C-alpha cells in the first residue's frame, strides 16, 4: 500500500512518469509474449520503443544532475547571481516578527514598516519581547539630507511630514498597556546608509534583513537577508552596525511627545 501511495503521489506531481511508463509497458509486453497474443515483430517493435523511452528518461535525469552540479560548483566558486539573494521586499516579515523576542529596526522614516508591523509589535511587547526602533531626527538636518538623496530633492520638508505618522505610531506603541518599558525609540542625526530589521540576532535562529537604499530612484530598494550559521562574519558585521547606529541615536523623551519612563531597554 505504501508503494501504491508513492506511485499515486508521483503521478499527481508529474514526477518519474517515464519510469512508471517503462515499467507498465514492459509488464504488458511480457504478458502478451507469455500468452502468445502478440507476434514477434510487434513485441520487438514495442521493446525498442520501451528502450527508447527509458533512454529519454535517463538523458533527462542526467541533464538535471549536470545542471544541479554546475549550480553547486558556481556557488562554491562564488559565482552567484544577484537574483538569487536580492529581493524587492520582505514578504514573510510579519510572520517572522510574530515569533521574535528581540526586535530591532533602523530606517529613515520607517513609515511603511511601522504601518505594517505596529499591531504585531504591540503584541510582541505585551508578550515580553524587547523592541528597539531608530529613525531620523526631525530636529536635525537629516530630513533635508534624506530629501537630497531621494527623487524629491527640491522638497526638503517631505521627510519631516513623513516622520509625523511614524512618530505618532511609536508614541501609541510605547503607551500601549502591558509593554512596561520594553520599547525604546531613538532619533538619528544622520541618514542611515541602509535599513535594518534584526530578529533575535543573538540566537542561532536569528535573522537580519538589510535594505540597500537607492539614490534618487523610485524603483524600490534591494533587500537581502543574512543568517548566523550561513553568513558568519557578515551577520556579525550588520549586528555591530546596528549597535553603532543605536549608540549615536538620541533617546526619545518628553520633548518629542513620549511619556517619561524608566529606561528598560539599554
């Protein structure tokens, strides 16, 4: 029964069809020959057709193995296409945040990121997770610098306007019941070179997403991810980058509209 289930699964997925076809045809020829139903010429022709089908299947399998071996050799030699590791977004971010205990985020205004994550961040903080968020400081020249790097260089106030809803979301997040000072916000006097989302970075199961910011382009940013067991040095590099950026940030306080609270997240 297990064998029949395996056959049914393979046929449903379209896998190993040439093997099953060859086996079925071979059994049919054997039965026809044993019962003397088919003539010798018919059996010979059918046998040749079976061999041709089997040869075609073997050639296809060898081609797949050869292509796979070439891909492995290319990766080992460092010849990896950018398409293999760069994306335009982080499609599974909400699900990843849902299971994280240590969440750290760096960006320019973080308007879309916070809008998408604020509910989940509130739930994670209420469940005991620590959250750190750093974005540019509206009271410095950072918003004007961000505008110069964007497609809106002639409108320096745009990024100040974009910051307002992000700050409102962060205030609401910090004031959420049950968070108990587990959320820290800092403002940066400079525009970070890239965006970061760190999820449990000090755990073996951690992950760091990196956004490569574009210059004067509206085509979208490139995103890649690093893992501790795969990317070793670079994983530690981006973890250290967050720490350095965080150290330069100004803690949010009452002058920014945030409630005074004991610093629970260093």
